[in-house]
C-alpha cells in the first residue's frame, strides 16, 4: 500500500528538480554569500580586516577618508567578519549570484567609503565613524549619539568624561 | 551559412564537461558531483555530461589552487582538450588563491597559466552557482564555435 501512496504523491508533486537556470532558484534565508558593507554604521575598528582568514578585506586611508574593500573572488564566506563586527556594519547577504566572466574578475568588490568630517568642537579633521556606544552605561540617548558622532576621537573622550562627572 | 548556424545550435545542446583537480581540497569536487548526480540540481538538463577523457571535452572545470606538483600534469591534460574549449574556474582557489594565496606551494591564480573564461567564486560554490557558471560558459562556447 505504501508504494501506491508514494506513487500518487509523486504524480501530484511533479519533478523535484530546481528550475534554476530557467527560473528563480530556492535560496535559504541564512545562506552565507555576498558581503555587504554599510559605511554609516562602521566604527572603523578594522577588526574584520584582522580576523578575515582569506585576507579579502582591506581598509585603506585615502585623502577622502577610509575605504573598505572586500574582494569576493578571495572571500571564503566564513562569516567571521559579521560575527566580530560590533555594529553589524559588515553583513552577509544570501545573494550567491557571483559567477562572472574573466573580464569582471577585479570588479567583484564590495566598496565603501567612511568619509572625513570636521570636528564640531576643535575643528580637527577626523573620520565620520559610528561611535562605540554599546558598552557605555547608562546608555546614550539618540541626540547624545549624534552629538558624539560629530566629534573627533579626542573630543569624544572628553564628551564622555564630562558626561560621567555631571 | 544558416545550415552551419543550425549545426552550431545543435552542437551547443550537448557540451561535455571535464574536471581538472589542481590540488583541490575536494570541497568543490563534491559540489561538482552534487551538481551532476543529485536530481535537485541536475546539470544534465543543460545537456552537459562529465566525460572521462580530456579529448572528448568541450568545457573544462578547474578546481583547486594548482599546487606546484600538479602544475605540469594539469598543463599536459589541458593541452589535450581540443579547441574550441571554455575554461571555468570553480571556487575561490583557482581564481585568486583563496586562503592559500601567496603560498610558496601553489601557483594560484591560475589565469597565469590557463586562459580562464568564467569564474565561479565560493568556498565551495553552491550547485546553483556552478550551474550559472556552466550556463555562462555554454554561451561563450556558442560564440567560439
């Protein structure tokens, strides 16, 4: 009797083959594939560059600020960068459409720029990084975070110290 | 000319695949086997079939970072594949070296030695990505015929 139910189910179900090259593919939600980078959230700690086993991530200081580059042709999609990123600026999406022709080999780069800004307090030029606020107690309000963000690292320290005393 | 074009369209329906393992960890080779053997992915829908001899091959899939010991053998096998052929680098190792990049024991990237046409990054690439790469290779092969 069992084989008859199997037979009926297979007749109803149709082929199990993925339609992929002729239609959309089924992709698991948590598949580890293409890296995405959000420069707005980056703290500039460069931890992802340090932990990347394939050396795919590189930060470079440029006159305009600091650039983030992740080359997908050497990335092994281990997810270590996402795990260690304190603000989740580096994330892994489930977009696996990475096959490309040889001419586009060196264009498979996720690029982001953390721009320079002028500190509102001392006028020095510093990176517009997201402030590291996750461990600060009591937690900062949103206006405090935006005030902190507009400052250079030295003035950020000064701001936090003055906050503690008051 | 239309007759020749029709013949080419006919030929492009059955490209045969050949695998060269250039010192791979076998992760990509398992994915290549999966692509062909598991009905869920089934690369044979595109008319592809793995062949045992390089002389029958049309599309060559290279896996692995091409270790120094295997370089000579890989070159000899590659030269036996008749033209026109399309080369697909499967996995990050042949494309850039991956985690073995800049090692003294590997000759990656392989585009120093072989004219690569399509790259399929991933460690290992998922079977659908390999099918995508093979589909791109078939399009290139049609142009070369």
